[in-house]
């Protein structure tokens, strides 16, 4: 099993000093997330249940007063001072070729657009969240930046408020029409819990989730098939869900009761839209089932619900891929209690609920299955429910 690895706040601060010639005013961390259940429901005003990963983005930040934004990543192609990206904090839109820097720049843009007096910043980030793995590395980057700027500029924003601004940065500045789940998970999750979130009004409840206490383990299988949610497939699913809501005469698919799903589907002529609607309504229902199981202390009972969710994502929403399907089937064949793809799909990761004493057996089975198909070796690691965004230094 691989270890997530954790660069320290002190190391991030030292790198900041090398880059900018002065100490940062602080170092903040925001985690990636894995979603236990509830996929594509957040863009339909529905329910989700993510947990924070131990993998984080660290942001060392200092204020500027000259309207300039300088950003640097330890994971960028050029980790030297020459790799610093220079941007205008007051720019009305994304700079051409900004790449990863568009995420922190988008946060500055969203804060300024909301009337907050952010006059610039120097930022250095380092990350252990795998990029392109469906684990919300972009949301972690946004939330770490937003939390730092909120504290440094004394903006007094709530955690949900920070998440909404970070989502706006990704939607309107970066151009990815994501829901608010990823940013809320990074900002609001608690250690040892999953976040039961209503994405319509952002009410939330921390639900205890400790697989180890039940002799279980939650694994993430990063297929290393890199997805890109800005490529149009994600937006097409969201548009299809919105078309289904219009056809059913509701504001969002959240309003379609699970008990009335069969009659709702009969009203939809487009088989593609029908599949999208069926997935969203049944996945919303699955979130409620998982919450009830966890409240009852039945962690093992969650497994089959995860597997149901994968079949729905694969067959109705059509966002899986051969590698994700193989990760799920190989895990189940090795005795896992349940497994499903997690995140936006088209690559990325699967989440697996397994007996703690079968972790190595499950991981070995998945690796062997990938090797037999000639796929790149997956990265497999445990996902302990971890803390949300916080200041480290």
C-alpha cells in the first residue's frame, strides 16, 4: 500500500521564502475528498456523502497591496523561481495559458467580484492530492487559497460561504460546471466522519464513519486514467439532467420522488435523458440509505449500496470506463463488500469497502487484473476520514 506523503508546513514556508525573499504570513491546508455515495446529485440539488482524505494541498500565502498575484506550485514543471506565474488580481477574466494557476486566480476573482477587498497575494502551493484522479485536487487548491485570503484579509466568511465562492471560481472563471460538493467537502469535512450534505440549501450533518472500528477498510483505487471535467462530457450530463427536469416540470431532479420514479420515466421520450434521470433519483435515494445504515452502526451494509451505485453510473449515466469497471469487479471477486467509481468519471478512482484483514488480498487482485489487461498499474491506498481545511502555521 502506498503512503499519501505529507509535505510539512515548515517546508512549504521555507520554499516560499526561497521564491519570494520573505516569509509567508501563514500556511493553510485543504484536503482532497472521496465521495462515498451520491454522484452527479450535487448538480441536481440533491444529497451527497463525501469524506476528506489525508491528502492535502498546502498553501503558503502573503498579502500584496499592488494588485499583483504571484502563484507557484512545487508540482509545476519548473519548481524554481522562474516558474512563478504572474497575474493581475483585478483581471476581469482568466488569463490565456494560466493552466493550474487559473484555480487560485479564480478564487481571487470570485472574492473581488463579491466585493471583498483582496489587493493581491504571493502564493506557493504543494500538493499530495493526485491530479486527474477524481479526488478533487482543484477544489482543495481553491479552498486552501480561499481560506488563506479570508483569514489574511479579515473577510469573516463562513466555511459554506468559502465553498460557494470557490465553486463560483471553478464554474465562471475556470469553466468547469461542477456542483458544490467538492468545495464543501474540502472546507467542511470532519475527521472520523462523512459529510451528509444537502446541496440545495447546504445544510449538513457529520455522520460518524470509522471503518477500522468495525474491522473494515475503505480503499481508493486510482486507475491513473486521467479525466478532465472541462472536456464537455460532464457538461453534457448536467445539461441532460436539466432537460429531464424541464420535461418533468420540476426545478431540479431533487424534486422527483423515488417512489414515483417509474411514472416519471414513462414521461421521458429520450432514452439517454431517461437514464440520467433514473441515475440521479436512485443515487439520491442511495445516499439516504447509506445515512440510515451508518446511523444504525451497520457499516458492512453500506457495501452493496456502493455496488448498486456503480452499476447506475456505468449503465444509466455512462460515465465509467473499462479500468474503473475492472477495479470494481476485481475487488468484488476478491471478496470486497462493495465498490464503485467515485467522482466525475471517465477515469479517475474507485472506492472499495473491504474487510481490514483482506486489504492486501484485494489490492493484489486489482493489480493482477490490471496487469492481465495490459493497463497501467493502479495506485491503491486507504482512505481514512480526515479533517477539513485548516491553518497549519
